[in-house]
């Protein structure tokens, strides 16, 4: 088994033993990929002390052999979770963990009916905890994804002008990243202009950019299964004093929080650091989301940088720092960088210029 995957399997077995379980059902595609390398859309893993099984159907037999050669492949034509239950019972497992955030009630029932003697216990986030600490290979994939989004951001900035639509800009960025080697976009790209920029998760529409608009551009690519995430805000043609003001505040909040990202930093304190800059400027109620989130196989994963986060950052965490101010009248500003926590601080993986004053194009 490749050393990184062998390490991950060891890691999850340790976590399973510490939780007092005999085995674990892994049903989320991101967790399945992380542990086994398998990227099919249908399947589940069963991890026990001495076995590592991948359940899927005929369509994925060859793919599984290629992507997860060390895992025992169990081909199941239908009712995959019933089969998984039977296997658990045959193996003599008594206490089997599952992730209630991912296993549907229907599948859990199917599993339970097939294995009445096996007790099922909800255990959230066992694999996600492992995923939160990235290996150098994983950081390298995220760095590559970030580099593609940097190229797309440069093209977007070039393309900003009155009359161009949000949708065309989003398509342009997606095309550019995929042409340059991204497997996909990491999420539905956000190009939000004018009044739409006040919506943190606006969908790009037919709206044409107009002079005086703020434009929030939140983009990410996926490379070798790993995501990037970055936001920049520009003004088109001209900018109001209000827009310039909130940009300066968000910039300061972003810089201060990003500079504090290092091993030992408490997630909630990073959020407070950025939030206090925005609060002191009088815009507390216009920063309604958390400061940031972990990024990896999924674009939102552990650790979360939220208001009350008690978690402490460690080397290998990859997180965003993305404060924003969203004013219904003026529009919104969000600035987001992606950082990998290193021994002596953090490496900023997203490199697109972030001017200290609102850039106008
Ligand atoms: Zn983002
Ligand atoms: Zn983000």
C-alpha cells in the first residue's frame, strides 16, 4: 500500500480503537477517497482491525482495482448496505461506528436489518479529523489548485468592464482553469456584482457589470482531488467613498487575522481578531459569517474558523481567512486567502495581488 494511504489506514484504525469500536462504516465519498483512493460515485468502506473492504458494484470493479488496489473489493449488485451488514456480522463485529452526517436513515436501516446482532453507533468526524491535517503531498495538490485559480483571477481582472455579464466571467474563469489542468471547479464560482455583491453566496446571473459596481470574485479549482478557494473584490470604473472605506476595513481584518495563523493559534481567537477590526469600525452586523474554514478534498471541511471555535491549529491544517462586509446599499467586499499552517507560521497558497486600497479597473 502506498505509504500515505497505509498511514491513513493505521490512523483510522487507531481512532476506531480509541472510540471503542470494532469497525467503522465509511460512507462519504470524500472520506472513501481519502482512505482508499477510490473515486467512484457509489460505494462504502468497512474498516476492521484486520480488514479493509471496499463495497461497490460492477461498474466500478476495474476502477477500484486501479485506484484502491490494496482494498478487498466486494462486488454487490444491489442493497450494498445489507451486504455490508452481513459481512460485519460474519466477521463477528459487535460495535460498528457510522457517520450520522452521511449515512442515510434508509441505508442505516438496511445495515441494521442485515446484522441484528451488531450494534450501530453514530460517530461523527473520525475521518474528517484525520483529513484536517494534510501531508506534504496533499498541500502540494492544493498549492497546484491555488495556482490555477491565481491564473484565472488575473484573467478575470483583465476582463472586468461595464457590460460584461457575471455569467460570462464565471464561464471564462472555469474554462481557463479546466483548460490549464483542473479536473473541475472546486465549487460553483461566485461572480457577484453591484447589489449582488452584498449576497455572500450569490449565483452568477445575467446581470451586466456597470460603472461603480463592486465585484466579488470567489473562485477555486480542483486538482488531484483537492480544492482551492480564493476571493478578491474589485470596483469597475469608479468607486464610492463608502465602498473604499469598507474595502480598507476588510483588508485590515484579513491581514491581521492571516498574520496570526500559526501552530497553536485558537480558531475562535482568529475569528475575534478579524471581527474586532470590523466591529470597531462600526460594521459588526454586516459580517455575518465565520472567518474561514478548512479546505482539502472538500471545499468546506475541518477546522472551522468560527466565532466560538476552541480548536487549535496545527502544522498541516489548510484554512481560509475570509472576512467580509456586505451592505445592502453599497454592495459587498470579501477578501479570502488560503493558508497552509507550517512549523514557523503559515504559507499563503493563493498569490493573487490583494491591494491595500480598493482596486478600480
Ligand atoms: Zn471562497
Ligand atoms: Zn471559503
